[in-house]
C-alpha cells in the first residue's frame, strides 16, 4: 500500500529567484481569488445560462482567456496557475463535507506559495544540493537551479513540489509516494504493545511509562517580544514601508515559534510511532475546551483572564496537532491510535480505582484518599488512560461484571519520582529533553 508523504527542505534562492518567487505566488494568488469570486458571486448566473455549476475543469480552461487579458500571467508556469484552482476546488470540497470553513481570499505575505505538479518536470539533485523546476534550472536562459539543504534522504517517488515562504525563509515541500505497512490486526495486540499518553499544558505529553516529553514552546520572554512587536505594528500606517517592515518582523517571530512547536510535535509523535504499536489518548474536545469564556453582554463570563491564559497554554503545546500526527504516523508504521473517554481520568486512583476529586492534591501530586497511593498526577492519569484502553481492546476484563476481578494497573515505584527527576534536571528514560526539543 502506498501513501503520500512530504519532506520539507530549506532553500536559499538568489535575489533574482526570490523576485520570481514573489511574482509566481502573486499570480497564483490572483487566479485563486478570481476563481473564488467567480464561484461566490456568479455561480447562480452561470447555472442559469450554462445549465451546469462552475467546475474546476471549466475554470482551468478559462486561464487561456485570462492570459489574453493579463499578459503578465504568461510569464508564470501554467501548471502553477492551474494548481491554484485545484487548491480552491479542494477548499470547497472540504467546506461542503463539513471538514472546513468557507474558503477565504488569499493574502500577500500570508499565502506566498505555489506548486509544481508534474513529476516529469521536477528533478531533485541531492548530491549537488539543488532543486531543478520549470523556470529554475531547466534551460540556460531561466533563473538557474535553486540551492537547497537536503538534511534527510528522500524515500519514494517524487510527485510534486511546493515552494512557500514561512516568515522570512523559503522552503520546498517535496511530496513523495512511499510504501507503508499494513494496518495492525486486533488479534495481534498484546499489553506490551500498548502505551498511553496524558496531554497537559505545562508538560505537553506524559506517558504511562513515566516519561515526560516536550516543553512549552512560548516562554515569558517570547510573549514580551511578541507584545512589543505588535505595539510597533499598531503605531505604523497601513500600506507604508514602516508598516511592511514591522509586519515582517512580527511574522518572522511567529514563524520561528511555529517551527519550534512543529519540531517538538514531530519529535514526540515520531518517538511514539517508532517504539509503540498502539497509543491511547483521551477523547478531548480541544475546540470546545479552548473556547472563550467572555460570554455575552447580557450574561458576561467569569474568570475570563484565567480562562484565556489556560486556552493560550493549551494551544501553545498543540494538543490537536499531536493527535493528528500520531494518527497518520502510526498508520505508516502499522500501528493504531485509540481514544477513550476522558471523564475522571485525573481523579481516579491507578491503584484502587477510587474516584475522588480530593485525591488531586495539586497540579503535580496525586494522593488517593482511600488507599493512600501517591504518585505524580499526570503519570497516574496516563496509567488510568492505559487501563481504559486495554479494556476497550479486550486485554483486560471490564469492571463491574460478576465473577471477574478488576486488575488495577501497577503504580509508580516511588511517590512523585518522575516530577522529582524533572525538577532535578534529569529526564526519565525515553523522554526528550526540552533543550533538544527547542533546538
């Protein structure tokens, strides 16, 4: 079975190449916005006159007439313009299926990207460290090959290449088709293959083995700098050169934090996918959990500032992105992702299964009011999540059935051992050090 995979490489264009990048992305953005306006405003007139709806194929055929009206579009590769309309059609398909919102117009500095979809016109020369694309290195009269840093070996057959800007840097996303393992059969799963993860706002991921993975991305220093850059942008006049410079500095900072978060998430999810066959998570409604608490004018919310800080911490560690990456990476390695109900996982004792909110002494400590079991609160929750997952997989008996004993999960060996190791500067076995994640 084959699936699509993308490799992202940093590219270093010359001044002439970067100017061409901006022109191609601007033309693709124009075609995208014109296609969006056509579908949004004139779809009813088109249906009444032509007897059919506006389609992607029909819009792509109209590019030739558009080039006759705007001669500068002839300087741009035709496939890039066509892919802009393909992206628009995909956005509408996601909207009608309920997977996304209504498509919005693309904007400068935010949507600076374009795609080359023809594999016959793409050449990735890892040895020379260059990328050869239409208008870039295919002939002696174009802009020359693009210098790139291939930090990883490409696997699979190249399908397409997307050039895009992230902050002040340019990147090439190379999509390839690779072979993946077959899905894991339920009868082949054992308890040793199963691990659970508890997602938190301070420590992004805590496993049932006691490992603490990742660290918060945005520090207090980063938040102060972001606030300062936002104030500098607010003092400028829209459209001026100072406004563009201030906007560029702000986007460069946010892009840096985004890359830091992406790197941390990929390290965590790759560790799970390579070392475990089944990963169990809580079924959290992240979108509802991060909703604003400000309420309405008639019914104002309470503790709005505290809720906003919690929302910021949750979004900073990327709970939803961790789940998304785990799902497809486990599928690549033949594993599965299982979600269990999240109710009372942080209040249930992993030793005696007693549910009591008073057992959660603090954010870090859990001490059962019934049996006295004491451990790290997040590790205790991860063990309970794993127990629920094992029950769902049929590897443990369901509690409450007559004649079937309830086998509690093994508690941690020492009270608060994991948290003490974190405070002392040493990481548990299998954890990723924050310095490594933040690099």
